């Protein structure tokens, strides 16, 4: 009886490992085709790559480019699958470690970089530059972020005005958790002619922005000042930007 029990345990342990060792070309059959499109698959479910990946988002398709992955075998046995991912497409890249349990997704060692122009797919802002994400931890579920520890850097920021691109500077936002579903951020200027300092907050699905924007020489370019005046109030030769509201509910 004891030998049969041991044999059963061994079989139950081997089944998940056998599944992840299947060819990578089977992945499209396991994932919803309307959410993630993969082509040029090679390797296995355990370790492989896709020559091209496209993630469907509410704002349209998001190109991820070449994606490589490696599944940690022991995590499959504990029903908390963990995978190391790396993607690269033109100037856009990302590497991270992701694990899931139930509807909670935990990201760690997140290091990503993408063009700020990508933001225009989601928010109608005439901006450019390069955005870098550096998070030691980011925990999400279907309703949004649960916890986060990291920073967002906006390098060589540009404002696309009717007269052409206007350099703004380089900025950093330090993000930390103050409670479950409660995030706070501090924005500072690292370099550039336009200074921005202030605070960000996210409490459940309610966000808040409180920032002061001024010129390094206390004077903002007239075109930028005019654009800010539509959203912010004059203060100390600059503009105080206060925004708050609710994020769009998940459908």
C-alpha cells in the first residue's frame, strides 16, 4: 500500500512537469487568441521564445516584439507558476519575474523601457521621450494594483507643441505602498529647463495629482504656459496642477 501511495505521489508530481515540457507551438491552443497573438514559436512551454508577440489592450494592440521565457519547474508543483520573461522590440524592452496564484499577479525585478509616445495609445497627451520602469515589486489583480515598490523615470521628456518638440527635462517618480490598494508617489526633477515637483496618490480606484510646474529661470515658455493654464492655476511664476478622479472601472 505504501509503495502504491509513493508511486501515485510521483505520478502527480511528474504530470505538471511533463505538461510544461510540451512544445511551445502548443501555446496558442492554451491562450485566448483575442488577448495574445504569438508567432515564430520555438522551444517548449518550460523554456522557449516567440519571434513576435502582440498583446490586445482596450486601447488597441501593444507590440511586445521578441519574447523569451523560462518557467521555474518547482513553482508549477506548488500551484504558483513563476516565469522569467524578457521582451524586446525596437527601443522597447522589458525583463521581469512573474508569478500567479488565483487572480493575483505578482511581478518582481521589473526593468522596462519604452517610448513615452506609447502613452498616447492610452491617454491623449502630446508627449515624447523615454520612460523607464524599475520596480522591485508590483502586485496586481483584476481591479488594479494592490502593492508597488519602485520608480518611474521619464528621460529627455518632450512636449509636442504646434511649433515642434519642446524639451522639458528628466523626471523621476518614487512609488511606494502605504496600504493595500493605496499607493503614493513623489515626483522630482533630475534635469532640464522645466521643473516639476509634487505628489501622486492612488487609493483603490481614486487617483490624485498635486504638482507645481515652473521654469528653471522662473519663466516658462509662453506656449507651454498657455497650455498649462488650461489645466492648472498660476502660482509662484508657475502653475499648480491638481487633478483627482476615479479610474475607469474594469469590464
